[in-house]
């Protein structure tokens, strides 16, 4: 199995953008917390979160094929499949909880970070209702695909408000590292 150290080395060989690295770190943290909550493999879930966009900067036209191939070469079929499915329009099946969780966490976590960036105190006083209100404002963080957010929540079978609360709580615990 690929270790977190190996995953970080692979990530750093492909990605330089600090904002993209932070995005992947936020997904890593949220995925690890969900794995712990549901009794899943924390390392596997964290690595899926950490590497899901690893090839995006270096190979935007081939994303996620490069990272998926690299993971398959290492025998990491489950992580590779989850990464290949983290966008519904790629028409990849959602075979297990890992696949669904990565989809459900990716766009929404990025959106929550965007919500933090426009608040004077960052994540400290961010409420679920504020995130839901901002989701309805198509002009805010316009690049975030709301359809992906809602489809991820639906596939994962969680309540939107509870999912947002969970992500906020994870990010709050790591606010200093993430600078949010």
C-alpha cells in the first residue's frame, strides 16, 4: 500500500500551487475524519483526498488520468477508482463509500473554505445556515459546481446540513495549519 509519505512525495512532484495544495490537504483531513467516523481505512481515505487533484496543475487536460494511472501502477485500485469518480460528469460508477465520500467532500469543502475567506474571523463563527445561504448565491464562488455538491450529498446518503457541520468542525480543528 502507498504510504502517506509516498503520497506526499507524489503530490509534491506534480503540484506547486499553494492554494491547490491547501485544497488537497483540506480534503485529506475531511476524508480521514469520515473514515474514522465510519470505521474505514483512515490512511486509504486520507490518501484519496490528498491525491484527488494531484495531476490537475501539471496535466489539466488529462486530469485525473495521470494520477489514476500512477496509483494503479502501485496496486492502489480502490483509491484510483475513487479519484476517477470524483466528478459525476466523468460517468464513473460509485461502487463504495470511499467513491461517494470523495465526491461529496471535494466541491463542498472547497466551497466552505471560500466562505471562510470572506469572513473577518474566518471559520471561527461560520454557521451551517451561512454556507447554505451562500450555496444559493450562484455569484459567490461561481466556479463551484452546485450540482456536484448536491449529487455528492445524495449519493453519500447524508443530510446536507449535517455534512456541512461535519466539514466545518474538521476544518475548525485544523484552522491554524490551514490558515482559515
